[in-house]
C-alpha cells in the first residue's frame, strides 16, 4: 500500500510540475494570450451576464474555432475593443461582403451587446465548464495556494526519494552485517 501511495503522490507532483512548466512556457511565448491546454483555454467567469448557464466563479473551457463554424445560439468568447474577454451567446451571424461578425448578448442581460464582434476578435466556442472551479484556480494562484500545491509537494517528492534511498542503504548495510 505504501508503494502505491508513493507512486500516486509522485505522479501527482510530476503532473503539477508539468502543468506549471507548460503554463510558464506559454506565458513567455504567447504574451497577452490566455494559456491553452491541449487546445482548450480555461477562463474564469467574472460576472453573472450568462446566468443561469454560468455563474461567477465557474470555469469555462473554450476551444479555438473557425469563425465560419459559429452559428446562432453558440456561446463564444471574444475580445472586446477594450481588450477584455467576454463570453456571450451569438444572437446573429452577420456576413457582409465576405466578412463575418457576430451580434451577441449575455443570457442574463436585457439587451444585446452594443458592439458587433468581428471574426478576428473571436477566441473560440465554449466546450464545457466546471462549476466553481474558477474559485479554486484563483486560490491556487495566490502565494499560499502556490505554496500548498506546488512547493510543498515538490519538497515532499524529493524528501520521499531521499528517505527511501537512505532506508534502502540502511537495509543493505544491515543485511551485509548479518551475512558475516
């Protein structure tokens, strides 16, 4: 049982270190763009404009999509003119001289968004979401969360390796002492 728990712990630490390295790499190579994991961008919902579908604190996973594949009723994430990311429902796909744009509206809003979304501002379509996971990610990104999730498990990983080697060395020495 001890070997299984040690293996699971090591696997967890390796996965966390892998995600941290992947995130750091993307932050340096794709400055200003949201981080993407295997083609999905995790984003935290910051307002209630899409209630009851999404609530503040939910985590959305957005998959990059060709603007030609977006249809009325799809939930898309886009950059507004101010640079903020918005996730709203497409109420109309507009094609004007071959240029595609989208009229959008938050499900909980009384009126449509003021600006039409050009295809170039489209980040992607919402694929799935995890309720309240955004709160978990926010707490992990805090200094205390980083300490608890990354630093302590990493130290634990190396400590387990070090102590198991010392134990094996001690067992070998005691075995050699009984052979004489």
